[in-house]
C-alpha cells in the first residue's frame, strides 16, 4: 500500500495545525458558525443532529493494521467506542467534541491518515474494487491509478470549489464491485492489443435524480488518463450549474448536453491539454506503483481446505472468494450481525481485524463499498484460524451478498438531513430473515436503505431498495425493486404507496415469497424481477 513521503506528511501536518487554529477561534467566538462551516467541512467535520461527525478518508479502501488500531483508539478515546464504515470506503465517528478534533487529526497524521476532502464541493475519496490486487479476474491492480488520482486531485487549484461534490471509482475487472457506473466519473481499466487503457464513463450518480453514467470514451491510453480526466473536470467546472445545488452535479450537465456533446467538448479540451504536456512523469508513477507490488506470496501451497466443521464450511462458501494466487483466498468480514447496525464496528473488533491482518493478510485490510471489511491475502490453510477468531469477536456472520448483508445509512438516528430512520428498519429485516437456510434459499439479494433522498444508502442500486420519507410528520418507507450497482447496472423503481416501519418488512417478505414461487433455475431475485416485471410484484404487495 502507498506510504507517505516527506511532502505528504508535511502537507497533512500543516493542515492539522491550520485547523487547530480555526477550531480555537470558533470556540473563542472569533468565528461564527457560518464562518466556521466551510472550514470544518474542508476537514471532514459535519454538525449532525446530536454531535459533530468526523469522516476519515480511507483512500480506495486500503488500510494496514497500524491504521486500523488508530481508528480503534479514536473510537475509544474520543467517541463512544465504535466507528461506522461507509459506502465510500471511509469511516465516520458520530460523537465527536469540537475541541477534540485537532487532536484526532493529529493522531491520524501519525499513521498517514487524514480527513481532507471527505466533504465539500471537491473531488472526494477515490473508491475502487475492494478485491484489487487480489482478484483473479482483474487485468491489473487499479490502485496505483487510484493513488495517482488522489495525489492529482488533492488541493488541485482548479477543482477545490466545483459546482458540487465529485466522486471517482476505478476498477479493472469485468465484475463491478464498486458501483463504478453510479459515480460522477467511472474508470474501468482494460487491455486492448496488449496495451492497458481506460474506458471512461461520466454522468452517473444517485441522490434525488439518479442516473447511470454514459460511456464517453472507449479507450484512453493510461499515459493520457490524467489529462483526459482533467478535461472532463474542466468542462464540468465551466458549465456545471452553480445557481441550483440540486442541479449542480455532472450527471445533470451530461444529461442536458447529451453524452455525445459532452464527450465532444471533453475531446476539444483534451487536445489543448495534451499540447501542455500534463502527463505525470513516468518516474513518479513508477514510484507510486512500487508500493503496490504483490506481497511475498508463498508458492506451491495446497488449495485444500478442511471443511469438517459445518459452521466454518457455511462461512467459507459465503464469505470467501477466489484469489489470483494459488493457495490463497480473499475473506470478507461481515459487519452485518443479525440485529446489529450495518457498518458499525467496535474498537475491540477493529483491533481484532488489525491483528488478523498483521498475522494472516500481509498487514492489509480493505473497506468495501457495502460496509464490510476484507482480508485480501489469506492462506487457505489459515482460513479456519481466521474464522475462529472472527467468531469469538462476533464478526463471523456468513451473509455476504445475502438479504441480511444490508447497506444502510445512519438515517434519522444521527443525520440532520434524514427524514426517517434506517437503522431500526435494517435490524428488523435482518431479524425477520435471520434463518441461515432461508437466506441461502433466497440467494444473492442486495438490499439497501436510505433515510432520505440523498441516497447515502444507495437505495436506487438495490435489488430491493428502501427510501425513508417524511409524510406529514410521520416516517414512511417507499419500496423500490430492480436496481443494481454491479456490471448489470440499473436503477430501482418505486412499487407504489409507502409503508410504516413494520409494514415495509412485511412487504419485503411478500416480494421474496413471490420470487421463490416464480424464479427459474439459477435466477437471482433481480433476474426474476426483470423477467416477470413490476406488475406481478405490485399485485403481491398491494393485492
């Protein structure tokens, strides 16, 4: 994984001291809240319903044990003993005292972490495939390019104040594990005639106007990637709407111009940038890439796994994926225990995950966009020991990609923007479908919950999505069906009138029952929905 050099460290340390002064002035009254707000947002600090929330950047989801231990320490020392992993592969602390924030940022800086550009109208945390560098189906590790983008976009003078927030995703596999086409710009690294390049997609996003991105360039040589992306941002920065925050995202611009016209303007801008020779020096990219060299894998390891423990075998089948290196596997740690809060981990659990990474996974962890954590490089011979440790820590739920592996935003329990609670609904659904046999019978089923139209829970991308709304002062839940954030990307559609908290759980049971009645061999829930259509499901729900 990438390591700071003296420039990275000095930049982060300087920002900490700058913010320490700003916080002191706010606490003394020298700054009003209106004056302080843009300053705190530049450092990932939000004022929520009950307290400040600090969002810490985890670039492309990659952490080491030392960093995870620091997150545990912050949770224990400054919060209420836990943290919340998010759909942008970051972590949030929900109970922060303003006076403590400079010390938290200083602590983070000692382990090469920060909260810069996790908020504001700038380029946010670059997300990627949580299996990058380990996946058997990737053409290359996309993380060196994600890191190059991070360095390029940090404090970029032209893109510090964009019309609206901006999100990149970088993948290098046919299987999309990062919801790449629901980002402002999605990048898929591909190979053509022996050369690596990028397919570029622009104009995706969720929120109140969800859109799937358009392919605007079939192949950009990687040597041209940064100037091409700079051209994409320049066109957006020039023409993106600043008069209406609800129409300020690039998806609106691409939709209004049309993808073809947007692409034409990008090409025109790109031609001018190429003349300026903005390509990064090859030596710099080689320096970055060296940090992502494959670990020192052992060779000639056996692929055999002792499956005699039936509970271990269930976890193995559900949470373990194929690794590119024989004798190794990718293990996902579920942060979705039945009845728990999706994405939350206690300080003690973070320390367990750190220890497992250090001992069994070349000191590497990944945060996933579905709010879980991955050990990317585990010897198959060590999987049983890993599982035993996870079970003791309450982290061995065997539910990856099943109905209880729910994405949920913090909702009205924390968020000042929310209209309804997400957490209790997620807990009730997981409890209703807790039986492992029942979950396995339903198979892959992506369920996602948002407490408001801003869609932090990605409800538009759920096979089943739930949107919390305020209906005359009462929390109401709309049910959506048919979405996907994967390579078969689609946007879910609202079924009809909403439900109360218990009614939405009953409605989900009705649609899953219909799915079991109607599915054909090998069909997932979303496949059956696409085949038989919305009317059959509406009939099952509303009668």
